[in-house]
């Protein structure tokens, strides 16, 4: 997530040389691509942490420190 980023609420995911921007509400890829396996893991993680992602989005918009979100276990 980047400070002062553009709507809609989203986060950036990277794996090796691949990058994607994921919409937090719909968990769809807005831009870029990931392998199907990696995208599945990212979407699974994001679904578990949707409320936290949205809260961090609001913090980022206010230029406040983000709260760390636990990785997928």
C-alpha cells in the first residue's frame, strides 16, 4: 500500500518479477498479473484480512503509520 494512492482502495502484490494491484472490496486484479497459484494465495490472505486492509487504506490516506497485517499461515 502506498500513501496518497488513488482510489479505489487497493494494495500492491509482488512475486518475483510479477506485480499486480488488487481491489480490496472485490479482491479482483485491477492491473498486472500473478501466477494462478500466487494469486490464489494472495486472495485467500486478503479475504481473511479485508477489514484490516481497509483500515490500513484509511490510515495511508491520512498519512498515518500502517498497522502490520499477519502473513498467511
